[in-house]
C-alpha cells in the first residue's frame, strides 16, 4: 500500500490515480459537454434511452479525452456486459470469439454486450470486416475509439453503420477541475498534499489537454513532494517536484502575457532574419510551453507573404500546407510539419515588396485618391451600359501579341503611380525584369 491507496474508492489496490479517478457516472465526467447535452445520441446511449441501445459509435479524438470512460459508462448504465479489446494486441480470432460469446449471451439470457475496441484504426481491413456481422445483427453495441480520422482509417461499411462523434481535448478549466478533485477526494490523494500555483500551471502545460497524462504527472509529482518532505502532514507540490517527476523543465511562458508576445515576436524576426536555428529554438519553446500550434502556423502563413512574397512564391504554399496539416493531425506530430515550414521560410530569399505595395495603395485610398474607374474598364454587361460608353475602346489582352494590352488601368488621378517595387532577390529578380518591360510598353518575351 502506498500513500495514494489509503481511502481509495478503487477496487484495485495500488491502481494508478488516473484509474481511481475515472468517472463513475455522467455527472462526474469532465469535458465533452456538446456530446452529452440532453437528447444527444451519446447521452441517450449511455442512459439506455429507448431506441438508442443498438447504436454503434465511433469516438474520434485525442488521447485522454474520455473515450474508454464513455464506453464503460454506456455498459454500466444499461446493465450490459462490457468487453474491451485493444486493436494493438487483438487479432481476428479474438474478435470472433468475443462476437460469438456476445451472440450466445444475447440468445440465452437476453443480456447485451458493449464491445469497446481501442485504437480501432490499427485493425486491418480483415479485422474490421469481422466486426460487421455483429454490428449489423445487433449482437454487440460497438464503441470504437481512434485518435486518427476514421474517414481514412476505418472501412466504409463499418463507418456507415456507426455514429461518428468527435471528442475535443480538455480545456484549462476542465483540467483544473480534475486537479482539484484528485487532490481532495478520498479515492484520489485525499487532501494529503497541496499544490502551488506554479506547479499547477506547469502540470496544465504538460498535460496538453490529456486527462490521463495530467493525473499521471500529478501522482508522480505528489510522490516526489512526499519523499522530499516525509515529516510534513500535508506537503506542497512545488514546481521543482513537477519538473523532476515528468523530466521536463518548466518553460517561462504566459499565453496571455508578455512572454506570449515576446517569444512569437522573436520567432518571426528570427525567420525574417534568415536565422533557422533561432527560429527552431523559439518554435520549440512555444510548443513545450503549450502554445496552440495552429496559432504558430497562422503566423507562418502571414510571414510567407509579408517577408518572402514573390522572392519565393513556394514559401506560401509550404506555409499553407503546414497550417492545414497541423489542423488535421495535431500534436505531437505537428511539430515536424512546423519545423519543415520554419526551415523553408528561414532559408528563402526575402522580400516585403508585396506588403509595401498593398500598404501604399491603401494609404492612397484612405487619402481620397480613388478616382473614377476609366470608362473603357467599366462593366458593360447590363442593358444600357453600352449606351453610356462602358467598355468602349477596351483592348482584350488575349487578342494582342504577348498577351499584354498597353492601356490605362488606374483612375486619372493616379496615372503614373507605382506601388509594387520588386527586389532583385530570388524569383522576384525575374519578376522585376518582366515587370519593367511591361511598364515600358515592351511586351516581347
């Protein structure tokens, strides 16, 4: 028996804190409120509502968001047998044995079975196909969990026979509630330790929205605090205890304060200055501090146009691809995608010509230098437009040699105004040559 077992509500002596604190009812569940509101399919399934007992479910979401807990609650609330398979270790034979046992139970006793398959995306097509008869005939209520997009990792017949529900990572409020419960409840730490604000903040960052990771780190940190203060009745978990327990130093970073703005500023300026190593450092610093990787990706997209632009047009492609990939795959793999984008944008030739051009144009518009649209450029598609002279004299570029029409495009008050001034760096050097010929009226290649 350890300090954490005393008074535990768990039926398993020595069970980890994350197991002991597993919710025993919907009222104890933290997070996923959108999926559990009154009348929602998942709540109906868990509460055994009429018509919901035969619904199979695919739970898609990050680790530690309650997928296993929801499955066990569904079985417990309805009085059904609960069987768990891990797709990491189970094979087709295991699946068929569980299905056959569930079918016999249903026929002999009328008792249904909830089959929970964890990491279902690790099942191959044959293994997933073995589940189909059981789902289709109602021999089991399948609740399958996956951290990968089921649209790509689950076979279409199984996907079409199941209700797909997406779980979200727990937010800071949810995680704080879990810490408070674990510290005070008898089945948790039972008030035998407290925690400092700095230690709590670091735990929240380390958890990354994962309840299991949070409680595991909290239990380990409590163990360090107790071992270092054996004579104290209620030792306090300090930042140093958490750092030692999880083997990760706390990064000084406030997502709502100066550090947030200072570090992202240094990150952008390092890439703008073509220092790939500094850019990688600040990227790591933000990720380790729990910064939202989607925020980082958005800033890289802006940088790709603001600081690189036409000097390397592919930089924007890379940044956009990184932003989309980060949104799809999440952490920790998103760090690799962001790193590639940082390398590309750091070593790319730099130009802020497009940035300066739009700012200069906006300044003129705000100063009242808009002017009338030249008549030959005005819309001539509606009845009566031709009678007003709209479109008269317009030169269609595709009908001309070189595909460029030398005619007035700017309003009269802005004729001769130049906004875009390309640099001689990277691809933009070639753009500058072509643009110079066009502005001079020389449209030959």
